[in-house]
């Protein structure tokens, strides 16, 4: 029986920093409000003319390097994004070309901030089913492209970046232990981009009505997030036959420090086991979990043999969690 696990991790972030002080000049807000309500101090923003695949490709290269594989050994590329370079071709195909991964299939996956967890679930099934040896799962989002910088209730929250892992076969005592994925489409209106699809195609009216920007009901999303993070972690521990004490590292989606703290408290996971990047990167959508995982691995906080629980939620509404032994 083939067991799938994480062979390598990588991430890439823009170098341009947007601080809370910068926002004080743009909208009616304060560093104090942003820090106490969200935990965010600064975020990274891509330069004009750059696209998601620019960062996603670098994240993939770093993940391949840490896994010790070359581009021709990649059998499949899954890119989780809600800000693709273009609606089509897929960003995964653009990355495939940039990497020179000539043996790889490629597709994009749309599950908003939960996209990375959906991606690793599909990748592990491809590996365990014997269809693929190495699958690149990359999450990349430039949320700055769909952020309304006149709307203070959303613009302070988001940042740009990409994170990737190589999923491949690992020894039996390691690898993915369980997944939990879910969706409640009835809550789609709480977090969405109204225009640009087939319902409201781009038009002068849709642009004027600011319908191409991300819209969010903050409080509804907050309540859902705390519920979903708790329930999904609970389920994944149960499916994996683990207890809360077995968690060595918790990598939650980075949307709000208060949501992360609530989840950590519920599971009694001490602070030093929770990976937090929100203060420096904000909410990077689907990328937030693999960026945080990559940092934890590179800093030696997540080591071979550790049980890592990753959990997230996002537009859809969607949620997901996985437990993996590195
Ligand atoms: N600066 C100053 N004041 C602000 C700002 C701001 N940037 N934004 C909103 N306010 C004001 C509001 O207008 C409101 O004023 P009012 O009372 O006069 O009406 C007041 O602050 C309180 O607003 P609330 O929305 O009640 O603030 P809350 O404590 O709920 O925090 C926040 C808002 C941070 C958005 C919170 O609801 C949240 O984090 N929600 C979850 C968001 C989330 O997880 N999104 C990601 C989901 S998935 C994805 O990544 C795409």
C-alpha cells in the first residue's frame, strides 16, 4: 500500500510591505484598531504587472528543491487560487510551462481559503491510488487584485503570496493520517466576488458598481470560522485516532488572530505549538497555510516525525482540515 505525505515545502512573498500606518493615510482607520481586531501589523503586496503564477512558480521551485526532485519528475500540478492570472488558461498550466514540468497534468482548484487543504487531499488520493508519484500542490493568491482599497472593513485584512508542497510516497509510519473537507453553499453570500463570472460578466456597470471587488460580511464570517475550525479539527483528530495532546504543530488559516486564539484555546494547544504569520503577512487566502507550514519547517519548529494539524475555512463557504506526520 502506498502512503502519501509531504516531501518538501516552499513559499514566496512580494518584498513590498504595506503597514498599518500606510492604511491610516488611505482610509479612516488606525494601527490600534487593526492590531486589536485582527492581529495584523503589515502585509505584502505584489507590484503592478505581476501575477499569481510569478509567486506560485517560485514557491513550487523551492518546494521541489526541498523535496529533492526535478521538474520532469512532477506528474501533476494543482493550483488553488481565487485570483488566477487569467480565467483560462489555468494558472496551473502557466506554472507547468514556467517550471518546464513537461510530464505534468495541471488544473486550478477553487475553494477560496480552504483551497490548499482541498488540494493536498486530491494529491494524496492521486499518489495513494498509484496514478501519480509526485504532485505539486501550490496555493497562490494576489488578493490585492480584488481588494477594494476604499472599503476599510476589508482592505486592511488581505495580502499577497504563495505556498507549495510536493506530495509523494513516504514510509508507512509517516504521511497523511486523515482529512475533513466540507462546504455550506448557503453561506456563499458572506464572502464573494459578485462580478466577472457568467452571472454578472464584466461591463462598465459592474465596474462602476465595484462588483469586481471582494465583499465580506465580517461578523458572519467570524462566527462561521470559529465554528468550522473547531468542528473540522475535532473530526480530523477523531478520524486519525489522535487526541489533542498528539498535536505537535497547529497550522491554522491566518485570517484573524482572534480566530486562531479561539481555536488554539478550544484544543488546549499551547502558544508555542501554533504557527502565526498573520502579523506580518495578513490574510493571504489559500496561501496562508502552506506559507506558515513552510516557515515552521524552515525554522525547525515542524520536524520529521511531528504530527501537524492544518485547518482552514473560506469562501464557498468551505472548510477543511488534515493531520499529517512529517
Ligand atoms: N478601521 C477602523 N474601524 C473599522 C475598520 C477599520 N479598518 N473596519 C471596520 N471598522 C468599524 C466598523 O465600521 C464598525 O463601526 P460601527 O460600530 O460604527 O458600525 C466597527 O469598526 C466594528 O466593526 P465590526 O465589523 O463589528 O468589527 P469586528 O470586531 O467584527 O472585526 C473583522 C471586523 C476584523 C473583519 C472581523 O469580523 C473578522 O475578522 N471577521 C472574519 C474575517 C475573515 O475571517 N475573513 C476571511 C475569510 S476567508 C478569506 O480569507 C477570503
